[in-house]
């Protein structure tokens, strides 16, 4: 027999439900015990978050930011009572965050393990704007070509001609997002970007290069089966036997190569652009000290490096590039010095660097030219 | 124990105990003082009751539908979003003008509108025989069962349905394997990444929006009307064009508007199935948000423009197709 529901029972139930709903806010309000993180999961491995909690008692509250746009949306949504302490953003996608004032200047004195990062990456201008550091590079990615070893002869593998030429027309897929920067190397006009000077002449030179590429794409896009946008799409195209060759960043290419020995990858001899994924601390982070503690902890754990490379497919920015990897994995993810020397790293010259907005303008038109 | 009648007078509760001797939950609720007090207020004041009945759904629509649109409209006039902390946002109509001046914007925009109209037409041709068969040829007690069966594909997400088309149409998909195995073709046919795939995928996703209104409209036509037309010497075609079609114009208009609106905004299908020359406007909008370094104002302006144009064309479709009622009973 059901007991009659008394008013007292209802009030008690309501209080319990209210308490549970309010718990996250109560927990958030207790500074010192929580770090709120926003970014792709592979850069904040679950095992590391658990270990950090065990060692320090600080809980890492993690929110997945599938894209930079959603990350910034989340930041904006909580503007005024910002909840995020650490953000992970890729390469030049840092720029809108920095321009909007969402990232603080990194306090290097709070990160003793910063010395575990290879100075090549740490001191590159990619994380700095006007000489101020806004990010800590924890993984590097770059543009690659990917192909079926059984289809593309060995002699043709390390050139952009394989990706953009006629030999594999009808069996190609390109990603519009990175196409301009791959094409500037294919056409040999990369100086317009990488030796850019922020003058009217410099801007005009870069715009001419983009216009030339736009025209080339217009005449050659019949060679592709499809434009792809996500890593999953590209992988589907390869697995579905729709394409043999593509261009893509490491997050697209390395899972393919790791999954099947028939897939090969190359940093083409003409060159390619590279970028880093960075940890940044938000301006006015509510748990700033704990955020720095967590970043320092992540840099100090060799396993972080291994898990990050395994899941994100990039290159380690640590001095010990094989930390946390098995011998087979280390071999798979290893790029020779000669290959890495082909990479030109993206950087931001100053807060009003016009190259990225210009690139975005032309990227938006590529599919319709 | 009291129960409240519509005149606000207390009455004894009439809920019987269940067979297992348990008091019915509704009876327990009626005995609750808070519920009783609320009921008393609502039932004694019809205006309050009406406001609650109307107000809650209106509030829902305003919060979840209207406010985001207003937010989008606001962003569409900003020159920069998010605005830099050091310099507030400016106001501009440049993003709207670009829709008329930039090839990369107006071409997919026009393409999408044309595509959506074509999808409406093909959907009508595909759905009409099915709806007619269901409404007039299937025994009444089987109609609902078959309708539910027709809705089965929509129980899974659009992404899964689009992927299922890839499995079917890919070079190593079921159709190509069958064609090659049976000797009809010697190499795979390119079914994917063209208008055939995008159109087929969109119709697959939207056909229910046409089918259900058509079924409802056809089902309402009395069989005697069709029989009378037949008795008067009308052929099957004459019966269809002069009796059935005019009587289902309401259903066609509803289906056309629904399919058109869904087709203009469809995103997953073209992302997964479109080729180099078949991009739709939803992809262009998404690119402004994700690929173009967060060009939210332009994406917002394109969204608002597409929304307004789609509504306008949908209203036009509705006006043209729906029968004009000169007399009201």
C-alpha cells in the first residue's frame, strides 16, 4: 500500500532536488579544488586528469570543445562569470581568443616543467603576439599528403604533384580549409606568406598568390571526388575506396596510416605548413593557480606525451619525443629531421596581422570558384 | 478527502483504489494541499487558466526559437564578433550586401532555392502514390500499422541515414557490388558525391513531411465522391486530375511548405553526400562559423537571409497551391 505523500515529504524532496541541482555551482564556488578545462579530449587525457586528482586533490572539470567556434561560444556564454580556466586552441585559431582578450599572458614562473618542451617550439613565434606568450605548445601538427602505397609509386610519393596533378584525377579529395596553404608550396609562392611584410605591397603580393590559386582551383576542381571537412569524412572516403590520394593535417592522416599499412604519408619536398596546439590560461581564470599546477603536471608526465600523440596524431613538442610511446608507436609517429626541415611554422606577426583574415576570405570562396 | 469541480466547489474524491488495493496516484495528488490550492485558483479564474494554457507554449517558443533568432539578427549587423574588448563592435550591412555581390555566396544560395523546389516536386511525385495506396487501398485497420512502418527510418538520426546511403551507393557499396557480381557492370558506377546522391538523400530524409499530409488529405475524401465521378463516366486520369487533386490541395500545400523549409536548411546530407559542384547554402553558412576563422556576423547574416527567403517562398507556395476559399461555412 502506497503511503500518502505528505506535504513534508514533498518539501523534503524539493529541497533534495534543489540541492543536487545547485551542487555544481557550490562546487565551482570553492576555489582551489577545481580546474575547468575546455578543449579537445586527446590533449587532456582522462588518465592524467585522474592522476592529477589523486596527487593534488584538485578535480579537473572537463568540457569537450569540438571546434574553436564552440570553444569561443562557451567562453562568451559564461562571460562576466567566466568558468573556464584552461583552453586548448590550434595554431592561428588562437588569434581570435587573444584578440578578444580571453587569454592572459602566460606566467612562466608557475610552470617549472616548461623546460621539458623543445626550445624549437617553445621559442617559435607561433604562441606569441607582439612578443607576449599566450600559449604553451604541447603538440605539433602539419599538412601532409596521404595515399595508398599500392596505387602511388614510391618515386611520386613525396611531392604535391601527386595530390594536385593529373595522375590521380577522379580519385582525389581535398580539404578547402588547408588547401591554400598547401597550394602556396605547390606553386612555389610560399614566400608571399612566410616572408610576409605587413605593408600594402606585402598584402597585395599575398592576395595575388591567393587569386592565382583560386583560378587554378577553378580549372582543376573536377579532379576531386569531393571536398571533405572532417577527419571522419576523409577516412570514410578512403575506406569506401572512393579515393586514393588526399591532403590533410596530421589529425586526418595519422589515424589512417596507423590503421592500415597500405596507407602512406609524406611531407612533400616542396614544403608544408605546421602549427602547434597550445594550452592557454583564460583572463581572470577563477582557479588560476590550480590551472598552472595542472599544466605543469601535464608537462611533467611522460604518459601525457604518449597519449596525446597516439590520439591526436601529431608530433611531440617535448625534448624527449618518444616519451610514453612503445617502440612500434615511436617508429610510426617518427618523422626524420630531413622531413621536419620541410615544415614552415605558422606564426602571428602582430595583433593586426592581415594574413589569416585574407586566407579565410579566399577559403570561403574556393568551393564556388 | 476533497475534489475540485470546475465551479470551484469541493467535491468528494471519486478515484477508486486499484485492483491491488493501492490508492490511485491521481487521488493522492488531489489530496495534496498545494495542488488543491493551485487548482482552486486556476478553476475559479478562467483567464488565469487560459493564460497558463497559452502562456507556457508561447514562453517556450519565445525562449527557444525567437530569442536565438533575435540574437542571430543582432550579430548579423556587427562588423566583428566576438568584439575585441578594447574596441566595441561597429554596425554594418556589409554582410547582407555580400550575398548579392559575392559569387561564393549568391550562387549556392540560388542553387539551394532551386534544389529545394525540385525536392518538393520529386517528393510529391514519390509520396503521392504511396499516400494514395495507404489511404484508399489498404484496409483501415492496417493503415496506421503501415504508416508507422513507413516512419521507421526516421527513428534514427539524419547522420545515420546519410551514412546508410553511403554504404548503399559507395564504390564498394551494396549496389555496385551487386551490379559487378551479376556482370551488369565491370567497374563501379559513381553514385555518390553528385546531385543524384544529394537529391536522393534529401528526399529520403524529407519524404515523410510530404507523405503524411498527403495521406491525411486523401484519407478524408469520401469513397462515394470517387465512385460518383466514375459513374458519371470519368476515366481514372480524369478522376485524379478533376476530383482527387483539387480535394487534396490543402495536403499538398502543407507538404510542399514543410519539405521546402526542411530542404533549404538541410546540412548533414550535403556534407556527407555532395560532390565538388553540389554544395548547398547551409554548408556555406556553416563554413562561416567553423572554417573562416569565426566569421559569425557573415554566417548570421546568411542565416537570416536564408530564413527570410525560405519563409517568403514557402508562403508563396502555400498561396499558390492551397485552394482559395471564397465562402466560409
